[in-house]
């Protein structure tokens, strides 16, 4: 009889111990939103384009719009413009200007990769919309799918985006969340 009592007592402790150690496997919409926010802080979403700098020639009639974009960047302190050569043709609309364009320190947060005369720059950054996740679905006890709305935030290099798609000012993106025993819920890359 004493052996049966001890066995029952040990089994009770084991069951309580196992139940107490079980990790939380459910996630709600607010918690999923927090996981996405943390992920986007560490891994921001953005769109890039190639940006030309260095010695660039502008023809007054053909390239003035392009030169205007560079002058706008110069007025914001992102590039330095130095006129190297100006060829004015007498009584002609076609004059040419050669500028030395250099990136400044202020542009560095937007420059991802830089070569000799080209750089990969951010033209759009995507930030989590203020609204709740668009769609939340817990697939099983260790995975969930969250679709969120990301609003587009333009950068000063946005005028250089050659394939700009202005059909909307947001995108929707689906993230897969996975439950890790060590770290809890994380976005699965």
C-alpha cells in the first residue's frame, strides 16, 4: 500500500512538472505585431536603385531635369556639386556642363554599397502601418502566418528611382512566425 502511494505521489509530481515546463504555444494578434516590429527594426524592408556620381556631363537642353535632381540633393547636403567645365555655345541652346558629384557623410545612412562611380541607395523604406495586422492565422502550435501592411516612406534619392511604381503608397507582406524553444516566437527568414 505504501509503495502504491509513493508511486502515485511521484507520478503526480512528474505530471505537474511536465505541465509547468510546457512553453506557451499560442500567440495572439498583438503579440504577433510586436514580433514583426522587432524583426523590422533589425531587418528593415527597403527598395534600392543605382545612383551615378563622379564626373558627369549634362547638356543644357537634354539633361537639365537630371541636373535639377542632383541640385536638390546638393541643397539637402547629400552630395557636393562642383562645376568643372562649362561650354557655352554662342546663340545655341546646346551648352554642356561637367560636374564633379561626390557623396557626403550625410548620405551614408541611405548608401548600401558604393563603387567607384555608382552607389546602391535606398529610394523607399517600408515602415509598419499604424493599423493592426491585416491577416493573422495560427497554422499550428509552432507556426503562424501574419500579413501586415507596410507604408512606403520615400527618401531623398527617390527621384532617381527609374522603375517607380506609384500605384499605391503601401505594400502587404506575409511573414511566417515560428516558435523556438529558446527564443520564443520569431520571424522565419
